[in-house]
C-alpha cells in the first residue's frame, strides 16, 4: 500500500503543480476567460488516464495465462523505463518548470482555445498515463488481491491535491528539490522490484529461461503470508524465492540508477522551494 501511496503522491503532486502554475499564470495575466479551456484539457487528460487504467485491468482478463504474463512483463519493463525517465527529468527541470509552462501557455493563448485545451491536456495527460501504467504494474508485482493498493493510490492522489491547493494559496512551504529527490529515490527502489517481477512474468510466459533457477529461498524465515512478508512485498515488491535472473536484473538496475540519481548535479543551485504563493496575484 505504501508503494502505491508514494506513486500517487509523487505523480499527483507533479500534476498538481503543473495545474497550479497554469491557473496562477492565467489569473496573474488577467486571462480568466482562458480558464475554462484549461480545465477542459485537464478533465480530458484525467478521463484518458482512468480509461487507460480500466483498459489495462479488464482487457488483460480476457487473455490466456501466458498472454497475461507476457503483457504484464512487457508493460512492467515499459513502466520502469518511463518512471526512470520521469524522475531524472523532474530532477533536472524542476527549477525551470514554471518558466517552461509559462512559455507554452503564452504560445497557446496566441493560437486560441484549441491550443489551450491541448496544452493543458498534454501537461497533465503524460502524468496520468504514467501513473495508470506504473500503478497497474506495481499492483501486479505486489500480488495483493485486496483493495489496499487502490486505496493507497487514491490517498496519495488526495494528498497531492491538498498539497497543490495549499501551495497555490501559499499556506505551506516545502523544498521541492529535496522532496522530488527523496521520493524519486524511493520510486527507483519500487521500480527495481517492478522490473524484477516483470522479468519473472516473462519467464512464466516462456519468453525467458531460468524459471526454476532460484537465487535463494528464504520462505521459511520470511513467510509470504506473514505480516512482515506482506509488508516487504507491498513496499519493496520483495519475493522470498526469486530467480537468478530476477536478482541479476534488480541489482543491475538499482545500484547504478540510484547512484546516478543521487549523485550531486553539477548545475545544482539553491533548492527549489514552494515558498512564495503559486497564486501570483496574492
């Protein structure tokens, strides 16, 4: 549940900040007439993300077992690639995000209503699709048949919306650079587990060999149905009896990716803080 809460919080906060920046800029420049097209674009993006999530969940149920495993494994690898790109992109561009969005919004205002809808849709839609895909693959990896993963995601998104509103009002201050660094690092750990499980899916689909080659088996010490086994599974996608390929993939991804992500940036300046109200007319 915590891993899915983290996904919802991280992705939701990015989308919330984008929305706040767009709305605040229109209010500041006295273009409130452009708010409706922006909200339409945001609503379409949210609807598309929800539709994509439903399609993944219910569409995959019609497939055979091996087809499900092949699809799940392939999408897990794709999701990890997208999330890895996302955390590095945000780490690099967070401090310039406002200026970048202002430039795109200025161009859209000159082009008309359709461009405004498209700008808002593209700004929020990417986050929504990434969230839907990563949540689906993370839930598959956790093997949790309960509603806990979905509840975790919803709580994370709700927290993100509340924080976004508070940022807009200037009611809270947070070092966004530090926030995105630590949550990005935790997402890399979660992604490593999703990636390893994705390769396990491909092994079960007979796309890759080595399904019976276990790296170790600590099921006796950490029973999967114990509270701590469930906790490790839910947070880190831990598997007590992984294959050699899973452990290899997990290590080759996690160690260099985390080291590169946490390495000091040469161009790093002062931490980006949401210290000033995002509602710039305040």
